């Protein structure tokens, strides 16, 4: 076979080189086998035993994951056990066996289809993922019913790349622990549990690679490269390509080591300006990476993940509290900024299903939704307040557009504090309250908002989409999604100036902050606090150390006056080259 490329979505950075091993999760056709009346009870017992074996396998995996990876990841397996422990699920299968006098596999398939149909009626990514848990659990049971072996790699050499149509979280853990070097998966999404596991095991993975199995199944000993950073799989790489990737792997490892060592140093620009680089996290297990790269705190914790994880149940106050306490304590003495639920819009919340409206991004979203549904908000706010005693917790509200939203939240928090006081719970009344600036009108009244809150965090992912009228997920207008649009730069400067005038903190936590090419612009806008995904923390710190901040405000001044993207690009190229040339020595001048 000649070298060729397959494209997909890269979900874990890094490169894996190995021999492709195809793993199929299709359990093949399930046949309907009629039973004699006296076989029915035996069949129900056979089903019960297979469920018991599955439960014990999954529990075993869960325990292993808990000790080897983390409690959060281990909880993924609880979702599968949920079905296996659910009496109505089990009795439905038994009823099918009994009423239709059919084999357990068929009865299980029938029950699974019925539940699946109910899931399909609801347009929710989260529920689709719950239905994946159901499918994985059922497949597991069928494997036991058929006495089939699980996929094992023990007898295969180390450098194996798993090529799967669909990989369950349990298979991902087991195969990952058995030294699979990389994953190529035909299905799956960025937020699926399998993705989360691949990331936390640091296994390069590319998803959405349609046709990978068909191409590789009958090939023996075929080499593949999984390039998780670019979302590419190279099949049958030439020696030259392999050499390139081998070098890249060595360089990546080396670079990571250097960055990690370097990230412990103070973050000062060449001209001695201190900048804080914080971490954005969606999952608590990312805290470890934030700590490893010495992030100056958590600049954004997107709390909606907890909601999405627990759905259809609401997280309890104690669950919120345990999580916030963990984040705050582990980051102490640095601050942890916890954002209240930003649900609605593209972030699913079943509470708004019927009320999404024609244009969800302009609808009931963020603070608008939580203030309108205080029943889901109450336990979160109470837990946030209670968690203030465990470290430096800052509370942040998403999508604030009008002053009244801040007033309404303060009044709501007062009510919650009165309740907590009456119940004898400890909390800090002087917690810091801040808002995301991600709506253009909020940026324009940032002078007024700055009088009402303790900090701003600029969410450019949304600010760009609202200011430029460009849906951040619409490929047809992707060329108009321009972080360097002078209109946006003017807004950024305005927000920073408002914060400075009132002496409040301001940071930027949109994806823009994670792009080292844009760091000079952000510093030129006056920002001194950036928050980026944990893996980018050392990269951005490194970039800051290479810059002379003194001149950058002028550079942004000029950009704000330039009309076209081409002019901005050309000017920046020249200005930043000059900036690097005039920088004095690797350490720069002494701050004094
Ligand atoms: C943003 O809008 O820039 C942001 C950080 O929030 P999210 O990406 O969660 O919408
Ligand atoms: Mg946002």
C-alpha cells in the first residue's frame, strides 16, 4: 500500500507510531431463538449471570481507574453500571424473555432498541452520550452471553495503534493500559467519555476517521502514524515521513521537558513586565496539569460540565461543594475563578429545550437562563458561597449584558447568604464577584459595570461572534472570524481602560489568549492576565518572555487605524520583527 492520509479530529496532542490493530465493537447479527417453555427460567438465569459478570468487570475497571487515573474518570463507569443496576431495565429484558419466549440476546436487543428510541426523540448531545453508555453496557453483556473474549493486547508488541469503529470508555482504558500507543476511531465526539479518557491517559487520538476500518481490516502489519495535533492519520508512511515523525516525537518530548522546567520561573517580559498566566479548565482532572505548569490560578472553570455530567439529575449542593472545594484548595493560595452555569445556546440544557427559540445564541443563555430558573441555580450559588472559606474563590457570571443582571445576582446571593447564616453554614461575605465581558454592549458600558464588580474576564470566543456577527461554528463565514479586526481591538482596549480606571482586575480567557501569535497584541491592549488551556500555559509564558511590552501599545494603536486584514498582517509582521531585533540579549534589560 502507498502512503496516504486520512483526516479526522485530533483530540489529544502528540504523535503515535505503530502497527494498526482493528478492533470491532459490532457484535454481529443477533438471532431470535425461540425457547421451549421449560427453558425460560434457565435463560433468565443465564442473563442474570452475564449481567453479574459484566457488573463485576466494570467495577474492577472502575477501581483500577480510580487508583491509576482519577476518581472523576472512574465515575464514567458508574453511568454504565446505572443501567445494569436499574431494576426496570433488567425486568424489561426478563419480561421479553418470558413473554415472547426468546433468547436473552434478542430480549436485550429489544429492550435496548426501545430505550434508544426514547433517547432519539430528544435532541441533546448529552443524552446521546448517555445512550452510548447504554449501548456499551449491553454489548458487554452480549459478549458475556456469547462467551466472547474481550479485546486484549497482551500478546501484541508495544507499538500498537487501535483502529476501531467505536471504542467504549472501558475498552479505551483497558487498551490504553495495555500500552496501545494511539487510537483511530471512526465515531465519537470531542466531549465523549472515550475522548476524555484518551486525553487523560495522554494517548494520541484522532476521531471521526470514516472508512479507517474498511481500509485497514484485512491488511497485516500495516504501519500508521496518529498525529493527534493535526487530526491526521498517515497510513503506510514512507520511511521519510516516519523519520520526520520520529524527529517530531523526540522534539516534542524535549520541548515539553524544557517548557515544564521553564514554566516554574517568574513570568516577566524582556522589559520586566509581570504577566499572570492562568488555566482554563472544564474538568477537575485538568487541575493537575495546571499545577504542573505552575498556572497562576484557574482563570475559568466552566461549571456546566458538572451539570452535563449529572444530567438528567441535577447536581446536589454537596456535589457542587465537593468539586469547588477541591479546585479552590488545590489551587490555593492562587485564585480559582468559577463561572456559574453557562447553559443554553449551543450548550445543552434540557430546562431550555422547549424555549430555545429560533436563534439560541441570542436567547435564554448564561446568566439569563440561571436567573430565570433559580431552582437549578440555587444549589450552585449556595455551594459557591460555602466554598469561599476553603481558599481564594472568585465567582464569575457569564453573558452579562445589562447592569440589572449584576444587581439581580447580588440580591439573589444576599438571599442565599441569609439562608446559609440561618442554617449555621460558614461562608465569606466579601467574596469577589466578576463578570465575563462577551457581549459588545457590555464592553461599551464596561466603565459602568466596573463600578459594580470586582473583576472582568473577557470571553473573546463569544465577543468576536457577537461583535462581528459571525457564528464561531459556521464554516461558511470562518474567514470573517477575525480576532484582529480593529473593531474588536478597540473593544478590548476599552474594557482594559475601564477596569484600570476603577482599579479592578481584568483578564482574557477566550481562545485568543492561547495563540502565541496574538500574545503581543493582547499585551499591547494592556492585558496583564491571560487564561488558557493548561497545555498552553508554558507556551504562552515562553512567548511573554520573548517580548518587549513597552512598544506594544503603539503597535495596537496603529492596528486600530488600519482598514484591511492584509494591511494589519503586513504591519504586524514588520513591527514584530523589529521588536525582536531591538530586544536586548536573551534576558532583556534589568527591570530597574
Ligand atoms: C468565551 O466566550 O470566550 C469563553 C471563554 O466562554 P465559552 O467558550 O465557554 O463560551
Ligand atoms: Mg463564552
